[in-house]
């Protein structure tokens, strides 16, 4: 670690610690021409609502999606598509603009004479459409719905559900209820008593405890209302957009005026339809447009003040795209449900992702209610350094809600304690219906997924345990409510692998008193593994972090000693030799390689056992540089995390190369719409892994030190503000190879800052 400029850094920090380097106000993102279709849409949202906004042939379109809108089959359904036409018409000539106002979180469309502002209340699920003209104008607002009748799903189309390939013949997406009166239109989807939850419970032999299981789908109702003062129903029509037939209800303002306003109010409720209507009315009553706009814009300004990465020259595009993707994550920052890796709230018509997918706008690969946690983690890790702790809560709460169901799995199947979290996991905590295995051998353990990729893949919950534990140090938030989840996750590994060992022989531990983690799995790649390195590293780190937490909070000695004893039982990380280089091994041994993820590098990320400023970094670097699997699997696409490993190992040139590939403009008009990669578009785990890598190029921690620019090219000019542990923020400017400004807060941590810039 290079410390030659530490004293100079401390002096600079003292000089600048009383004021920000400059305001973190992101630059507006601007289009000067209209779009061709929904794939050329721009994101807009807030709270728990996301929209794709675009202008096509003079009409303003936007899709609306809200988290938690799960139907009977666990498809995420959009609320609908909305269209705005102005009279006189919106011009799309030289004066046209569509702008994402990042600092205030809204989208505007203008032709110089007329302007339409579209924004979402961050704290209430309400969309506002404000129309202003230099001259009086009229507005035509339409609501489009393609779920006007039950729709039977074809073989491939069933992939949008949690049944996926195993959907029963005749599986349908049920119709919405739509009520159009003269002044407003109300639309909602209501799930019945029976849903895929019931089919999954029966399939997985959990019926004995069904009545006490958490079920988020039964009688769930979601939808909303479009209304506007002076707007009246003009008529109904039918049409086809992107291969999907729809019905439309058209409202028009009776009078021309310089200012017109529309409101779309959303609501969700689990119960009967009158309960949902009460929730809708409550939200409508609470609207105070002027006050709500002020509060929403204040929230977005505070969001951008938390952190920033902005560069120019060689890194200008990738730092801009980092910011644009962070905006997309901010659209679901205050929500009951986490942001899905496979499109989030911003999936568009599937035919524009794959020309063979002639399905409705509700379609996405890998389902809606199923959460592939190996992918989800990449969406949430970067929120620690960006300081977006409020956005992490929905993912943490997700695990709390399903904790009891996961514990019931362990009890029903194996009669032991601990929460059995799997990889392809439903929003009610059971394995995905299809991935569980529809055709299972007689006598096969009902607690194990009969699936070549997912069998014995338990690890990912450990990463969310560590996120929770680290978030306390980053934010000083009270995380006590999540500690039962952390404990139960660790308890599962201890209980289950002792149980498996006893089922095979007399001893439950090996000759050294260690757990025998077999059969294990290095993610979805190294199968039937013995002591997989990714699992071992995760158990060591999370158990150590939990012990530190319990010690800090003076927990009872019984609990503390329990996890100290567990730490002693966790086996060691495995190594091997390749061409004379000692490197990390995926496991002691494994039976087959099933995917393309080199989990031998997990001790680097996510577990940070090896890295800049830490012991034995050469061993980890050699793993990255010489391991045959690491070389064979190397890529920047989708969830691939080579860019993160390169950054964490201080390989600046390699990290820069991969960052340029990872965060360069995506294939769609909006540059942070990446994908489909291995999943769907926009690919949120592509964006998340890009964020993590860029952050780690700028800031890492080791042995109580904060290392800035640990893998950042000296020639890349950049301004950043990122968060570190001990509730610390570091803000710095690198210009022409020199650190010109620096703020460390609190000031007491200035002494801990070290730079890797020569």
C-alpha cells in the first residue's frame, strides 16, 4: 500500500472539510428527436413506480409498472399503457426535446410551445402529468389495456410466470376489471383464492403447514385510476401495438386552457375489492399536488447529494451511465418489494428484445415473482457505497417476510432448525415451481431441487446477511430486526450438513472437527462439490461479522458462544497449483462444471478476504490471471463480475478495460438499458455489477484504512463521493493525475485515508 502522500491528503482534507467540493447535481439527459417504439423509451419513476416514456408520431406514450403487482401465476403485470395527445398537436421538428431531469426525477417533453411534465410522487403511488402551453390547448388522454379478456399462454409465453416450462396446459393470464365512467377510468387485477402458491405448496409436500405459511398472492388486488379535472370520456376503440391487441378508453379535456393536469393514482391491497377501493380513495384524498411535488424534488436532490461518480474524457460515458442506472434504481427506492434483476420496473415490449417473442408487454424472461438471488445480490451490493440504504430495505424485508416459510422447509423435510433458502426462490420463500423439478424420482429428498444447476445451491442468502451486517457500519441504522434472519441462515448450514453427515455415517464432523459441506455447490457452476470455496468463505465472513455485532451489542453469552463455536467448525478455503502458481480452488473436489462462474474468486468478491491492502493478494491475483476456469469464463456480459474482481485486486488496466465494456452504452436508445445478456432487458444485474466495479476502482477498505483510487487509471479525471464503513464519506477530485481536492467526513477518519495514486 502506498502512503507517500498521506500527510498531504490530510492537509487537503482539513482545508476543504467545511464545504462540499461542488454540488452533486447530475446533468439532464436530453433527446432532440422522437422515438420509433417502446424500446427507445426513457425511464421515469419514484417510490415504487416505474415508467417507460417515449414520443412516437407526435403521441406521448408511457407504460406504468409498480412493484408487487403479481398475478395468480406470479407474473408482474403492468398497470397499463397511457397516451397523451395535444390539440394542437405536439410538433417533433427542430424545437422538440425529451429530457430526463435527473436532479428532480422527472421527464419533460416539449416542442417549444407546449410542455408536458411527467413525474411520480416518491412517497405516494401517484403519477402526475402536467401540461402547459404558451397558448390554450386541449388534451386527449387514453388508457390502453391488453388484458381485456382471459388470455391462454403459449409454451414460451409461460416463461413470464413462475410455472415457466412446467405450466399446465390451459394456463391463462386472467382479465382485468375496468370501469369507465364519464370523468375517470378505474382498472384493477384481482387474484382469487387459489394461485400458484397453492400448486407450489402441494408440489413440494408442504401442505401440513400450509395454513401458517406466508402467502402474498391470495386475494391480491392492484391497479388504479386515471382522472383529470374537466376531462370526459370521448369514446372507446381497439388497436394493436407491437403485435399485442388492446382496447383503449379516450378522455378529452372539454375546455382549452394554458394549463391541464392529469393524475394516475395506484393502489394495492391483499383482501377483498372494497378494501382495495378504500386504499385507492385514501391515496387520492392524501394528494396535495404542490406540496407533494416539493417533497418529491427535495427527496431526489437529497438522493443525488448522497454520492456521485462523474468523470470526463475517457471515463465520461461510463460515469454518465453509472448515474443513469442509479436513477433507475432510485425509481424503486421506497417500496415494499425489491427491484427485480430482469428488467426492474422498466421492461418494454418483448418483441424489441427478441424478434421471436410476440407476447404482451407483461412478458419477461425468468418470471416476475421468482427472485434469482444470485442475480438480485448484484442489484443491491452497490447501494452500500452509494449510500442508498433506504433502497436496501425492501430486499432485506423480503427475506424477513419469507423467513418462517424457509424455516418450515427445514422442519418439514429434515426435522432440524435453520432457514433453507434456495436460489430460484419465489416471493413466498419456496423454490420455483419449474426449477424444483416436475418429474422427480420416487424417494428423492423433497427438500432438494431436482435440477442440475440448483441442487444444493444455498449460498446467496449469506450475501444478504453480510449486506445487512455491513449496513449498520455504513449507516448506523438499527438492524436488530434482521438478526434472526442472519442467525437462522447460519444455523441452516450448521444443522443441515451435520444432519447429512450423520445420515451417511456415525460422525457428524470430519477428523479435524470441521463441517463436511457435501454435497455442496459453487454457485451454479461447481456441482457435487466438497467444501466449496464460495460457501466456506461466506460462512467464515458472515459468522465473524455476526460475532462482532453480538459482541458490540452485548448480546447474551449463550448466543455469542454458539457462533464462536460455529466459526471453529467451518472448514478452510481450498487451494491448488496451476503451472507453478498457488491459486484458490473452487472446492476440495467437485464432480462436474455446470455453468460459467469462477466461484474460486468469491473470496475476493463478495467476501473481501483478499484485496488491495490485504494479505496474500498475489495468490488471489494469480487466481484471476492463471486459473483455467477464470480465463475461460471471463466476460463483461450480464451478471459476470470479472470487472469487480479486477478492481478489488488492484489490476487497474484490466479493471478499466472491463469497466469500459461493462458500462459503455447499451444496445437501446437509453444507454443504461443493457441486456438481455443472460436474462432480460433492461438487465439490472448488468448495471449493478458495473456499479460495484466502478465504485471499487475508486474506494476500498483494508485493515481500518480507506484506500482511494486503488484501481483507477491515473489519466482518468474524476470527481467522486462514496460511503465507507464507520459512517464515513469520502469525496475527492483526481485531475491530471493528481488529487486536487478531498473531503473525509467525519474528519477523524482523515488519518485512515491512503491513496494508490503515485
